[in-house]
C-alpha cells in the first residue's frame, strides 16, 4: 500500500519509550493518520495504569487493552514448558508472548478496517521477526510499518530527545533507561551498563530487580513447595487446585522471595549478533524444574532422549518467531503424546537462588525400587553376562579383524 493511502493504523502499544514517540511520529510522517493503540495484556499489569490517558494525550484516537493472560498461559507458555524448550538458558519469556500479542493486533486491525499495523521493534532485534511472521500468518496482505527501520532516530537517548520535544510523558530517565520487557512469565533487562560484558549486574541495587530479590538478600530459611501435574500441565500448588496462570503467579511470588530464576546471559540473536541480557523468571524456572523432575520417572529412556533433542528445535522455532508453522504444530503434537503419563507430584526446596529436589511421586512412575535396589531382589544378575556378550560383539569382531591385519 502506498504511504499516501494509509489513513488508519493499529499500533502495538505498551506505553514505553518506543511506542510512546511512535504516535506523534506517525502523525507527522503518515498524513496525520488515525492511530488506534492496542495493548496486549500478557501480565504486565502494573504498566497498564494511566495507559489510556497517555495514549490519548499523545495523539491516539482510542486504546484497546486486550486481556490475553489466559490465552498466553494456556496456548503458548504451557506448550513450550511441556516441550522443555529452552533457548541458551533463556526460558523464552518475550519470544512466546509476541505471537500471542500479534494475533490480537490482527483481530483489532480487521475489526477497525485498518490500513496497516505498526510495531515499535528495532531493526536489530528478534521481536520484529516474531511480530511480523505472526501478522503474515493471520493477515498475509496487511501492510506493516516499523518506524525504527524508517526514521532518523539512532539511539534511546535520541528517542528521549524526541519525546521531550513533543511533550510525550515518560516514566524513565537517561540513567535508568534499561530496555525492559515484562509479562506474567518474566522480566528482561538490556542496555546501559549491561552492554559491557565485564560489568556485574547490579542485583543488590534497589529497583534493579523487580520480580524478586538477589539470592544474597533471600531468607536464611528454605521454602518448600509441591506442584501437581496432569498430562504435564500444572494443576495444583501445595495441594490446592489452581489454574496454570494462578500457579505461575504464586510461584513468581515464592520464587522471587527466594532469589530464584535470575540469569545473566549473552545470547545469539536471530539477526546474527550476540546480545547480553538479564532475565528474571522466578515462577517459570520453578515450573520447568518440577516438570523435568517428574519426567525423569514417567518417561522411558528413548522417549526422554528424543524429546530432549527435539526440545532444542522447539526452542529455536519459538525464539525465531516461527510459532505458527507446521513444524511447531507437529512438535507440539509429539510433545502432547509424551505427556500422557506425566502425572504426579513434585516437592521442591527453594533456597537462596537454588531449586533442590525434595521428592517426586507418580502413579505412572517407571522407577522400580524393587528392581533398582542394592538389596536383595528377583533381578537375575547373571543375565548381564549374555547381554554384555551380545552388546559387545561388534567391538570384539572389530578387534579380531584388526588383530589379523
């Protein structure tokens, strides 16, 4: 679509620095078009306060706030967790939120008969890919505007200059201007002093961590927690039935209190560069640990090993924005099959950033104390002789051949 034909756009709006200045920029550069702001609520509740007033004051005609929290948990977080998908130690908090938000953007764009969808992702990051691949899936002919790939602004400092010149209210300043992304699963921190890999993150500095505390500031007494699973899905916490979303939120509280789920990594972005980030994922880290512990007694060896190999592919698909692809759907079908017997209860001890297994039980457990015991059992140890002879036969034959040479 030609630039002059764009009269109405839907903007993915968070109220952060990028999307706040995009509204006046669109007005200046796209024919004073109507800007409809859409905020996908995936659990960043404290960031929603005053959002409508800010959007309208900045020039938007209206603001939609879509409650996507249940959809995000049930359709994106839990399938990824069941897959055991981890990208370079990163639990994919931003990655699987983007396709969920993008789906909501397209729904509003169609409802409002918008000419284009706008996002505030930079040309350096992964999120531009995640948003746009999802938009292409649901609206293949939709025009997409990415101001970071068009305007002359080169840095976050210049963004602040633009905001100040256009009277755009900001909650940040140049000294605390980390690039952050928050939802009910995680919080990411990038930029400023973190751009130098020689710098230690300021975990003990007040206000740096938001979802919890540094392990150094965690209690001296451990916290015990039990999680029940049915078909790989968390269903109860400490014996109380809860939804998966409720469990994650409560685990965020317990994990944050005990300094759980803080990582400092340099990851390989899809666009080719390495980037450093600090991630807080307290509840998610606990949930992953509990789920993995339960799988150790409910999955057979071959299934567990194949699932672990495929989890890397699953993580790469999520990280690279390929959620809505046949391969991701096929892998999810495989994962669902593996989870049919992942039922049981896991007890964990949380202590100063550590997650310690404290017991695992399952009605589907493949672990047999009677067989594995070092004590007396019906296991016939003489069977091992024939097994080793057959298992080692290729090695023996090769040695005999080499010996003749």
